[in-house]
């Protein structure tokens, strides 16, 4: 076995940095989406419009990470989709920073309703309006260790995206 192959293979049972990056790109948005939907359906915390934007970015990141698993971790295709997933994760994190800033009244939030109801009749529209929970983007529904869910999303997403980038670039140099 050549020295270059021995260096790349590492100790038996160890994962290469690019494989770890790809795994993080898949598991991080999955875990954050599970937490978001769990808090909604099990915890009764209804999302505001900016919460949905963060979820959309994680859904895209998850789909891109799944595509990254269709090729070997060391291939350019897998690395590209892993980095694109990291971009989606970072996008959700950036939205989380803005959302946390709106919650802390650092940034100005929306002054009008951002969700448009869809109904076939006036009666159906009235029922949707009267039964829909009113969730404002500038009010924190839940904090853990003094940080809102948007704040945690920002921390975990931006940190995870940075880690994916570092691991992917480290693997490219090796």
C-alpha cells in the first residue's frame, strides 16, 4: 500500500473529515427540523413567518445533503453538495440572527401580517382568520438558558456550517 493511501485511510474505523462534514450536513438540519416541528406539534409553540423561513432553508440543506450521499464522500460531486448544504444551513443561521435581533428589538421586524390566508369562500376565510394562532416575530415564545429558539438556531447553524466548511477544506488539502 502506498504512503499516500495509508495517510488517507487513517486508523481502522475512523471517518475522514469529508465524511464527517457530509454527515453533519445531513444530521444538523434534520435535528433542528425535528426540534422545530416537535416544539410545534408536541410543545404547542406555533411558528411565526421568520421561523418558517429558517425551516425552509434547513429543508433545502437536508435535501442537498441527501444528494451528497449519492456519491462517495471524496468525489467532487459529494463535496459540492455538502458545501451547498452548508450554505443552506448558514442561510438558516443568518435568518436566525436577524430573527433573534427582531426578538431583542435590535432590528425592526415586520409591521404588517406576512402570511396570506387562502380560502375558497368568505366563510372559510373568516374561519381561518378566527382559528389561526397569532404569532408575532418580535415576541419570544420559549427560551432555554436565556436564548430564544431563533438564537439557538443561529448558534447551531452558523457553527455547524463553519465546521462543515473547515472539515471539507481540510479534506481537500489532505
